[in-house]
C-alpha cells in the first residue's frame, strides 16, 4: 500500500472531527448551532459567488484553500467565540494545533498547509484579506437573519461588532459597506444593542 495514501486518510479522519466542533452561530434557519465544517463549506461557496467583489485581483483557488483549512486547528483548540474576553489566548493554542495536525502530513504537504494557514491568519495578502471577509460575513449575516440570536445571548454590543469586523473593507470595499449597513439595520431592528 502507498504510505502517503494511508497518511492522508489518517489526516482526513482527524480533521473529520471538525464536524463535532460547534460554533456560537446558529444556522440561517435558526434550527441549531453550526459546526466548523459547515462554516468552512458555506464561506467557501460565498467566496466563489462574490469573487467579483474583491478590490484587488485574487487567485480564487488560493482563497478557497484558505477557507477550507483555516479552522482545522479548532480540532485541538476548539472554537473561541469572537467576542470572548479570552479571545487573545486562542492564538497560541491554534499555533500549536497547526503544528500537530498539519504535522500528520509529509513534510511538503505539512509546510504548504502551515504556510497557507499562517497567510490567512496574517491577512497581509490580497487572498487572505478577501478570505477573511467571508469568515466574518457569514456569522454576521447569520446573526442578522436569526434576529441577533448570538449577539443577544452573549450581550454583544454594536461597538464590538464594528471593531471585530472593520477589516472586511480591506478585502472588499463594497462588502464592507454592506456590513456597515447590516450592523446599523441590526441596531435599528433591535437585534444588536447600541
């Protein structure tokens, strides 16, 4: 048997655990909490749909790769709520998780995954900035559609949402403007506290 095939399948079994990592956001229909795998799939499709909204030319395949792998580290680190007080502690946990999980792969594939994950986290390239748009747009819009379910549950305020999502305009000015509209409309409708 080809050793790499077995190694890659072991990796797939390991990252399949993403399906059990629940996020704080509810599905758009509000029926239950979303898991990390569903989040990664949804934002990948979003990036394909909205690819013409990038302010800079991007390699959309690279954007999709980032979106598909960016949360794999949560298999070990768990999902830290965006507005949690201990949000800063997640970075080191995620870095260690990246080393362990991607370390299951051969050196070439391991290094490629880690570099891609680090690029996404740094948000310095056009692709990473554009990918970051969808990582934040989806839960924000889920909150809008579910009448602020997660925001209300955790007492999230408008200033927090603005601060944690201001970078969306770095990847797409037009989507950034839409996000500002959604935030203001959420306040107006009582989904988000001023």
